[in-house]
């Protein structure tokens, strides 16, 4: 003890002392009540509380866990007392303690937590029901029967002839116990300093003064001798030892985990590490000691442990002290305890039993579709006993799991251009016969899409799907196998060197998983989230892409397109375009602006990136992508009519003035046509399928058109466009809808990109009809089944997966446009491509809009989101999305001008450009990138 106290400071000692008094005041009435419920001597509950506090507190692995008489063992102990007697029950407790110590030495505590929570919670709830029914009879002035059925039968008559005094004491005790935590006002806060169980028993005791009711009888404490071995069949005794071991261990371990979680949520405290194997061994030592001393079986209690944490306990000292107070109370205050009426203790234990039926646990179990297991365990414990109930619950759990594994729904629907086969549930060998029968009845030479909406597929099902798909394709049909997202089915790695199947590239679902567990201090910047994302990349993604990145490092980058978009963190270009490393040469800046090269105030950073991509990398496609909710566009609108401020952001946003002027011309033209009673037959800018939401969205669309014109002012771009080797594209992404729109320059309309649809085979017979049997589901849909719980994006080096099938004559620009979803047709010889942009000379002499104000510039939604550039808030970043490399999602702002990022093989950038150009091509000795 002296060594224990030497390890804590005075502040912690004061907190432990206060907490020990609180749990001592809870333990006294609770221990007496549990002893009364089991039919054991009342002092056995106090012995269990003292031993549990001192022995388990010193030896256990959960410092804040409070052990005492086991609530979950009330029913088991009561049965053992009636069957073998009290002395033999103590011997069984000793044997169970030795078994717990052996299990702790074998380090199997974690394995004990692998039992289904539905079984554990159902067992505890069943024990609670049995306790509540039995103690209700005691509260009515009777003695509980041997079984729950007998107690329920007797209650029907006892409710009409209760013992009035005992019933009144019990009712008052329950009323105080329920209302005490809800007392209002300052007086209520002061009253709640006294624990509710102590206040309730005290109120019942005060009310019973002068009444004739049964009261506590504590004989003088003296050693009763060693426990005698039970007299009965060996198998029966072994089953009793196993039951006590199982229930006590499960209750203690679950309580330790619950107390651990509660402590972690308490502010200002340092969470202690719970050692479950040591806790199990400590509980075993406590049960050996309590059995030898004539006490009840011991286990950790969540109610006592949570009270200990809430009272501010800092170490195991509070638990040990509470045991010492119980021991002193038993020796010095036994006379005062004998004034407590049994009805008050029965009411207290009855409420504890009711609280063991936790409705939060029921909701949790129901949400995981395990309520049948919970209900079966609860009912079996009530009717047959704890061990039998746990066994029946385990059987029901196995049946439920097998049922989930075998129940698979297969439906076929006929659509205009394909047949869609949906498989819901787990796809195992048990479902292969049904799946094969359904697939075999599909008409030949059709387009078939098979969607798997489960979370598991074994090798037999995979092999059956692949065999059928190969046979169906050889017969002239078209087949796509994939998940609910439409991504192709992941295929096992091939042994052939030429085969490059689709593999998961980035398992991005929610980038918040890379955040640190504890929030960073507000007064100290932390890069733990970034490091967490990089760590997730190294762990999950790097092994999958290392081979492809090594190839790119050897061969150099050959991106197919230059993609210029906003630095807004919500735009993840690689996700929108289904691209990967080496595909996109990306330029990101505030507002996706491209200053003309002939402008004296133009930014060399963007111009250098365009020149490098067009002349050195020889990209065949150039895309400008705006987006909804753009803060730069809003800042430009807010700047109209306000004085200018000479800040970096304001100077950069001047490059958006031409877009403002273009918007003003459009509005002026529309107003003139409206006043003339006519409408524009060819609107200058519009969204196909829906009206433009507001001026911010309209300016974002206009800005895309204007920046495409600015691109044509670059000599290298104009030359390549005239030669027919470079195509320009405009694109708009609506963030909230996750919908991309592609610009048709001829009409100024942005058309929504539709999901890929399988092409109908040319030789398909339109008269083919689905058999009637296929239109009905094979089995009922499992509740809650359907979409994958976790979703992975798939990628391979050649990006064969996201591309639609096309002939070998399709060039790089056309393939790029296909990936973006634009519906291009191969241009005729000598005729410009419909998506290529010709330079516009209209309204070149329009008046300038006043310079944006600093306050308006700072209102940009993405201004300041990691934008750190030299001379301008712009830059270029090649080889795909840097956010993907960090394991991050659409909340991470990526700006190529950021300081401190680079990679091996970095290409040379023009002096003063303030841009990081990532280039993985081989370099010569001078350090310049080799074309």
C-alpha cells in the first residue's frame, strides 16, 4: 500500500479518496441486496465487496475497474446455493477463480471478447429479468421461488394481497432511486452529491421506522472454516464451475472495456492502458480469496466502475480504498446496517436487474440484424438457465450467419439497351446453382451487365461467373461484370507478363480516417493529418502502384492531356476523370484562370506550364474545368463598384476581369432582346437540362469560355490547334451533384456527361424477350443488404477499365474525350473538330470592370486554402492528383505553387515561374528533362 501511494501525487490522492467514498456508499447497499437475492448470508456480499476492492484492485489490469459481488452471477449463485448449499458454493467459487487465473496465464482474454455481443447482452438481459422478477416478490413481502416460471405464477396472486408495509418501503425506495438524478435546481445539485442507491435505501430505512418489516441480520464476522467440496455428479459440478467462470469473466472484461472507453471521454485525464489478461488473472485471485473467506463470487461491475470514473478517480487507489472502507464498515457499523429493511434492498436490486435490459443494446443489436440471437439468448436464460441460454444463443447465431451466407437474391431487369442482372447478398458456392440457372436462361447475343451488390464472393462463384461470361461472349454477346458502382470486377493477378488486370489503386472512402486520434492543440500547428495520409498511402496504395510508377520513372511521363482547373479542395481531378499517374498534366490555381501570353501582367507560372505541356510533352488535349460554388467567381462579382486593394490575391483576380466583362455583355444582350420582345435563338452560355442557378454559376460557365479564348492567345496552342494535333475542351463540375458538364463551343451549351452504357451488339435480335421466370426475384432481399459497406476504386496502368471499347484507329485526343464523356465524332478531313475552339474577336474593346477590392478578394471560398505561390496564386502539378498520393479526398486543397513538395526527376521550370512541374522523364547530366 505504501508503494502504491508513493506512485501518486497529492492531487491524485485527493481525487482517489473522494471517489472511494462515493463507490463505498454505493457498494454497501448493493452488496447486501445481491446477497439477499442469492439466498446467501448477507455478510457474504460485504466480504465480496471488500475482497474485490482490495485483491482485484491491487492485482487487476484495469486500474479504474471496481470489483465486488457479481450482478450477472446472482441467478447462478442462487441456484448453486439451493442445489449444493453455501459451503459447497464457496468451493465452486474457488475452483472458478483458479480457472480464471489459468485463462489469464494463457492470455486468452481477448479471445473471450470474440463472443457475439448479441449473446453477451442477451445473457445479461436475461439475468436482469430473472433478478427483477425474483426481487419484486421480496418487495411484496414474500420469498422468491426456485425458478422464474414459479415466481411469475406466484406474482399473479401476491399482487392482490401484498404485505402493505414492505410494499410501501419498496415503492418509496424505487421512487427515490428513479427521481434522485433528476432533482432540479441548486438544491438538486447538492443532493446529488449523495449517490442515488444510498439515498434510496436511506429513505426506505427512514420510512420503515416503527413498521414491522424484515430487516438485515448480520451475524458477527468470524472464519467459518474452509469450504467443503460439493456433493453431486462430477459433470454437474464441472458445469457449475464453467458457468461461474464464463459469466464472471465476460462481465469483468466487458466492464473493463466500458470503463476504459468512459475514461477516454473524460477531459483532462490521461487514459490508462487496460491489460485484459492481467485483469482476468486478478479477478481469478479475488474469487479464490472470496471463496475461501465465505464471500459471493466477484466480478467487475460497469455501474460501480462508471461511478468511479465519474467521481474523478485517478488510479487504482480509489478501488483499494473502497474495499478498506467496506471492511471497516462491516466491523464497526454492523449495528447500523441492521436497521435497513430487506424490502429496500430488494427494490434496489430489482432496479439494477431492470437496468440490465439495456434498450441501447437492443437498438444496436437490431441495427446489425442480430435481434433473433439476442431474443433467443434472453428467453433461454430466463426459462432454462445461464449456461443453457448461452448455448442456445450460440446455436441461433450460427444459424443466422449461415442463413445470411446462403440467402442471395438474383434479379434480372430488361432495359432499353441491355439486360441487367443484380446479385444481392454474399455470393458463395451455395448460390452458384441458382446463379448458373438464371444466367443460362438469358437470351443469346444481348448486352448483359452483371452487378454484384454483396461484400464477399468466393472462388467458386468467381469461376462460375467468368466461365459463363467467356461462353456468352463467344456466342456473340457482350458482358460486363462489376460492382454497384459499375467498376469492372477485380480479377486475380495473372501470371502472364502481358496481362495487366484492373487492381484497386486507392481505397479512398473517407479521408478523415487519416486524421490523428486526438485533436491537435489549437496553439500549435500540426502536420499529423498530412503525415497520417502519407502513412496510409505507404501502407495501402504504394504497394499497388509501385510497379507502374517505376515504369513511368524509367520511360518518362507521356500525359495525354493538360487539365487546368481551380485549386478548390473539393475538386479531385483524378477522381472526376478516372485517371492515374502519368495521365494528366495538371495546372491548378485560384479560379482556373489562364492569363493571355501577350498581357504584360500575365503570370509566367501558368504560361510556362502551358508551353511545357504543349511543346515539350506534346499533349493532344487541353481542358479548362470550372466548378460550382467557386469562391473566386463570387469574389469577382463582389468586387464590382468597390475600390481596389493592392494584394497578391487582388492582383491575381484581375485576370478574371475579362470574364466579368463577357458576363456583362451577355446580360446586356439578353436585356436588349427581352425589351425587344424577342429571345435569343442561340444562347451564349447555358446548361443542358436545367437552368443556371445564379450569377456565380453563370460566371463560372462564362469563365470557362473566356479562358479557352485566352489559351488561343498562346502561340504554341494556336499553332497546334491549326495543325489539328491539339483539341481544346471546356468542362464544368457541379460539386453538390457530382455531375460533370462538357462544353459545345458551337452552341455555348454545357451538356451533362452520362454514365457509360454498354453498346448493343450489332447482331442482337430485338425480338429476344426475357423469360417470365427471370423477372421475379429468386429469394427475398435480405434486410440491409445491397451496396458494399466499403468501396474501392480500381485502376490499372493502361486504364483499360474506365475506357469504353473503341477501335484501334481512335487517336489520343479522341480517347481522352471519351474518358471525359464527350460525344465526339471523328472530324472529316480538312474540317475543324466540333469541340475545337476557334479564337473569338467579338467585343474586344469593351470597358474594363473596376479592380476587385481586398475584402471581396478575401471572400473567395478557396482563397488561402494552402495557396502559397511566388508572385501569383497559381501553379502546375503533373502526373495526376497530388491529393491521391497523400491518401486524402475532396477536402484537401492542392496548389502546385505550394512550397516544399517535389519528386525525383523534377523537370526544369522557367525562372521566376513560382511553379513546381513534376516530370518523371529521364534527365541528362545537365539536369534538364529529356524530351
